[in-house]
C-alpha cells in the first residue's frame, strides 16, 4: 500500500495564504531508492484519497484506483499530489471572471502557485520525472476547468490533463475563445461528463454533457488528434464525487499510460 503524507500550512505567496498538500507515494517508493516517478497534480485534494483525514465520505479513492491498476499491470506507479481547495473555491479555480455569479477570478494566481511553488518543491523533495510528458493535472467541475487552463497556459509544464465534468462553459466560454491552436507540445487530454449532466449555480444553468462534447470538437478542430484527446460521455452520469470515482479507473488508464 502507498502512503499519504499531509503537509499543512504550505505557503502560497502568489495567493496570500497557506494550503494543505496531500502527497501520495506508491508502494515501494522507499525501497526503490533510485527509481524516479511521474507526478499527477489533483485539485480539491480533500476529496481525492480514501484516507481517514479526507473531508467527505464519497471521495475519488484515487489511491485505491491507482494501486489496483498497478497490481493488474496496466499502469506504472505514480506520485499523486492533491492540493486542497482554499477559501473561495469558485474564485481560485476560475481563470477568468464569471459576472453571472459575481465571481472574481483568482485562477491565474493558483496556477502560478502550482507552477512556481508546489512543483519545484515536489521535484526537489521527491524522486520525480519533471518533464511535461510525465506531469499531469486533473480535477472535476471547476477543477476540470483549471486543469484545462493549466494545459493551455503551461503546456511546457503539464502534458497530461484530466478534466472530469469540466465547467468549460464558465466565463462566457472563454476557454474556447483563448485556446485557438495546438500547443505544439506533447499532449494527452482526457474529457468526460454525464451525457445529459447538468446543474445550476445561482440560477445559472450549466449543461456539462453538451458543453464538454462541444469542447472536445473544438480541440479536434484546432489540431488535436485522436491519440491526444478523448471524450467519454456516460449515460446517466451526474455531477458528484461518486460518478467521478466510478469513471476514474478508465481515466487513469487512458491518461497515465
């Protein structure tokens, strides 16, 4: 079994407060002292692992999903760095303002925190493979949006992007407007949603099934190929951790292989 190490009060000078990091190292990490590992960065870290100090009962159970795939020989071990959300989740995962919800974006500051603080720390302290083809970002909902933003804004850092039920329609679909060309970097992008998944926040309708399908088509139109991007639409899928937990093993298999 792997180990989850929790670091509290990790400074984020880009944002002006501290965060909690939950760092999973796979089974055998300490015994194999020369081996270097790829790293996946996940948002909403308090919901990522099956662990006594996770914040909700229905977490993604990402450690269990990864360990099962490694045991089956489908994946090599990865380090997972799960970053807890902070005060104002909508703001910190929003790359651009969303006037309909009175959300002022702090996503760029959060992204800089990951690129300038967290990743250098992880690469310094842990045995990692620092290149973009071995570095991923993954999240759901607005966490999926900020993951895609990281892939667009920092393709030289994050080569693998997992966006489960991503809120790509946020901020008047600015992600569509900004992402106008292939990054010309090594890329692998996983997109999914429930086929008819939809919610409303502050009476703003968010149709995830339709918007995720449209963003997949958009990426294909700007030059991403079938081996670089995939879309999974799950009949009956809802906007909930249990649904993301259910889809996670396939997402890991495609994104991290």
